[in-house]
C-alpha cells in the first residue's frame, strides 16, 4: 500500500502538541502547507510533557575521529541544526541564552485520522503521531517505546537573588543532578536530581503476560527524589538546601531501545508518520526537529538520519524494561 499523494492542500493531522508536534506544525506552515490540525488531550503546554518547563538545557558538540558510530552522527546532525535554530530563528532566538556549562483510528489497514475524547473524528490525508510518552497508548510500537519519568523542583528566589544568579552557567553533576539560572518572570531556580528514571508498570492490554509503562500527571515527586535534590544543593549551594520547594512534578518522555529518535513512516499504515522517542533529548530540538519530521513526510529525510531513526522493532525483542540505558543511577524504579 502506497501513501496518499502529498501537496500543499493535503490535510495533515498532528497528534500531539508538545515540542515536536508544534515544531512540525511550524515547519509545515513555513513550507506552504495550508491545512494543518494539531490535537492534544491536555491544554498546551501539557502538564506531563518534559518540554514544558521554565528553562531547558541545549547542548551540542561536534564529533571528532573517523570511527564515530551512526547514532552519534545522527544525533549531532539534529543538535547542530537545533543550535542554529535557537541562535538564528526569530521565533526561538529571544529564548536562547548561551551561559555555558560547568561539569561536576484504522480503515482498510491505514490511518485516516484520530477520534478525540468528545467522540469527534478528525480525518486527514496524512497523520503525524508526535504524542511523546503518550504515543504508546495510541499505537502498538512493538516495545520500541518506554515512557520514563524524571523529577524537577523549583525554589523561590527574590528578584535581587535572581539578578545575582543571572547568566549562571548550567551546573551539572553527573552523579547528583543539575540546575541553571532562575527564570526572569517567576524567579524560580529549577533543580533536577540525577536518576535513571521512574516507570509505572501495568499489564500490556495488547500482549498477554507482558508489561508496559503508562504515564500519568502528578505535581509531586517521591520523597527520595526530594532528598537527592537537597543533597545536591548541600554540596553546591548549601545556603539554598533547606528552602521549601514551591513547585515540583514528574515529567515524561519516551525511551527507545537505543535512545535514538524514531521518525519514520509506519510500515503497515502508509498515511501515518511517527515522530517519537525523544529519550530525554527531545525538547532542545524544538526549533528544527519539525523540519526533519516534514522531510520524513515528504520522503526526503537525509540518509545518515533515516538509517538511524527508522522503525526498528527488532531492537526491542526481549527488551529489559528496567535497564538504565547507560544513564547515571542504580536502577529504573
């Protein structure tokens, strides 16, 4: 089965209004597409999405040496493009501050759209599934996605303290966590404890005897996560270690087996493009990831990316759901 024809008047439905879905919508409009719809079960920005936050880290490093693996080349291609978007695109440029870093639905086998909770069917010529950690609820990804949660906390700073910490480099302790300068509006200092992640395991309704992780919204964090965050502060900024947290929540992303992105046309549903698997690195790609997703839609994704971000269920056979996947920390909880 071949995908339907594609032109500027084609109806395109994006399921998921997170960083990738919104980026895709932006790049579709910039390429002249006139009939684009974006759906999301949560108000935008989503309360469970990892990309919804007061600040994020953007990182990129150029590769060196002739023996670099394909996944690293693909990731560097994406981050190089994203860095250009953050520094030059007029939409994103005002929000980028280079502070530096201190290290310490189905019809005849195809997708025809989506049915929302109000029972409205949204039909489209092409559908793009970019629902982040929630994507696995809408489609069987053959174990390629594991929704994983991390924690974040905010400490209230005064306006004077925020000014004092302005342009503070990102402080990243690979064993304990990271924080960055307070945001200008609320004067919140964000702290994230370093941990390989949390999962909520349930029985997989599509596979008898199998389990899967299911995301949920929660503006609380485990007590152990609070303890780790405060321990990190005692090591780095002890005068802030006992201040109350004014906000805390868990945020979700979806890990692929190799932590490479998954951006491809579905092998069984030719009208469907999947754009998922941020694997903890999705939000910083927002300025340009939509361009790569539209490239996949148009069938012209560059080869060094296409080979890495393809549909690859063979990597998920006998997947160890509790693997830390080379993240710092002892175990997935």
